[in-house]
C-alpha cells in the first residue's frame, strides 16, 4: 500500500518540491493549505490533480488534529512557517504563533496519536538559529539567534527534541541552510536578483535595489535538501541533521554570478550605503543599496558543515551552485512576448 505523507507548507517552495519528490516515490500526498480569500494553487498547479489539499492552519489545533486523525499519515513534514526573516521583525508575534506554537501544536497532535501510531515527523529547522555563532556551523554549534524568526525556530527545534525524549516520538530536526530553486519566493534575495537580472536583460528595468551586500550564505538547491529531509524520516532512530553545501558566498557574489550568466561583468565602487555595481562595459549603474532593506540585526556568515548527514544518511548535495544559478536564470528569463523560457520541473 502507498505510504501517506502530510505536508504542512505544501504551497511554499519546499512543499512544492517535496510533493513532487514524494509523488515520484509513489506516496499518497496530502497537504495543508491555509485559507486565502484568493485561492491560488501557484506552485502546485501542474500536480494539483495528484495531491490532496485540505484547509487547516498551524494556529488552529483542531484542524491539525482532524487532518492527522482522518488520514493517519506515515510521515508528516512540518514545513509551514512565516519564513521571511526581515518580515519577522515586523510581525514577531505572528511569527512565534505559526513557527513556534504551530510546531508545538503539531507535536501535541502526535503525542495524542502516541508513538504506537508509527507516525514520523520532520521539522523544518533553520540555520538562522545559529545567528551570530561563528562559521562553520554544525549540530554541535551553539545557537545565537538574532531575529524573531530565528528564536521562533529555536523553540520549535527544542520542542521536537523534548517531545522525542519525553514521549518517544519519531521526530527529527533538519537544520537546513539556505536552499533555493525557481520556485523560491520573489521576496528572498536569490530569486529577487535572478528576476531583476532577467528583466534588465529584457530591457524592462534599469537596476536592482538590495540591502546588505556583504552577508554570506551557504546556498544549495531545494531538490537536494528535500531529498535529505525524506532520508531523515527513513532512519529507524530519529535525530537532528545539518544539511548544507559547505560553501558560502556573499550577496555580491550571487549578483555577479547571475549577471555573468547573461555575459555582463559587475565593477563595484563606493562603500556602505553608497556602494554600487556598474556594468564593466557600458558603465551603467545596475545595483544600488537601499538601507530600508537592512535588518535590525543580521546574520553575517552562514557556512554549514554537513559531515554528519553524509556519514549517517549518506546525503550529499548533487546540484552545484553554478547549476542552481543556471536553472533559476533559465526559468525566469523573459522572452520578447513576455513568456518565461521554461516551466519548472522538479
Ligand atoms: P515558504 O516558501 O515561505 O513556504 C512557507 C509555507 O508555510 C507556505 O506554504 C505558507 O502557506 C505556509 N504557511 C504560512 N503560515 C501558515 C499557517 N499559519 N498555517 C499553515 N501554513 C502556513 O518557505 P520555504 O522556503 O518553502 O521553507 C519551508 C520551511 O523550511 C519553512 O518552515 C522555513 O522556515 C524552513 N527553512 C527554509 C529554508 C530555505 O532556505 N528555504 C532554510 C531553512 C529552513 P501560504 O504561502 O499558502 O500562505
Ligand atoms: O534571501 P534571504 O531573505 O534569506 P535569509 O534571511 O537567509 O533566510 C532564508 O534562509 C533561512 C536559512 O538560513 C531560512 F530559515 C529562512 O526561512 C529563509 O528561507 O536573505 C539572504 C541574505 C540576508 O543576509 C539579507 O540581509 O541576503 C541579504 N539581502 C540583501 N538584500 C537581502 C536583500 N535579502 C532580501 N530578502 N532582500 C534583499 O533585497
């Protein structure tokens, strides 16, 4: 019989990637969709006939309980979150309610179902929990979160560990470093840069406005990371794992990689808020800093060490940074008549 998976956050980047991965593995895929006045299947439009979507919300315990009781999933992937770090400073209470208490609510549901139910849970923990902790970061690094998002995720992380120990639940934390894809939300820096570069190439805009150009992130591909999440739930013993590529690049380097894909080189001049990126041939200003995009506190350097996942799960990233940029560029490139070149295929 097909295994049943329940994905919270199925309408997000990772949920959409994971749903495709699990469908290919023959799973019966169920997903939780929060209510929206303007329903939009967006990232799921091409697989909407193959999955089951149910209205429920991480802030509504009875909706979670009803779903889990009704469909008895073998595997639950808790991906739902208010996931934008900058926005979490504007809505800290909502962030904590969804990310921290939402995870607790789901764990309570699993506790009610009991360990004999055999249900397994994956928790989408985040490298943002490391905050100011020096790089490289791994499972033994202490957490120093520096955003409401980071602190909310840390609550979820420790709740998973506590419920595992206290009630024998099969619940694992994936401490995932940044991962991207053509399905990444447009508010996140990689997709924002890629889209803007494609629009500049098509003559639809002049420049990109960015915040901190010097922050470093360890960027991988969502497809690799969702495969890793699934691998965690195939283990007999639940545990916590870092998934990362082991290579960090600055936002500036990401900008350079995206422009290089369309054959343009960037020369940087100036400092601080006056730093600008110019086209090395034409001298046109293509990148400027907008201080409104700075965060009150910022994680400066994330660089993951995923040796434990490699040793125990046999997980390694398969998609390089260059392939990631190429795939994102190809998906967003604008044809003269306004169509993108490729549809995303997971
Ligand atoms: P995403 O694209 O922002 O997706 C977040 C999902 O959560 C969406 O489906 C959203 O639904 C849903 N959601 C938000 N509030 C909800 C609520 N109250 N009840 C139910 N669902 C709710 O995020 P992602 O990049 O796929 O990330 C997936 C998870 O991994 C998140 O928990 C994120 O914090 C974590 N994570 C991500 C990364 C990364 O680099 N991508 C790294 C580490 C950890 P709607 O959009 O339909 O409202
Ligand atoms: O793309 P970002 O918004 O991702 P961030 O803050 O690292 O968070 C993402 O990764 C976390 C894992 O570490 C996840 F848990 C979280 O859910 C999310 O998926 O920003 C990346 C960097 C930051 O340093 C930011 O300050 O880019 C910098 N940045 C510079 N200009 C910008 C911009 N970020 C955004 N979103 N927009 C800008 O214009």
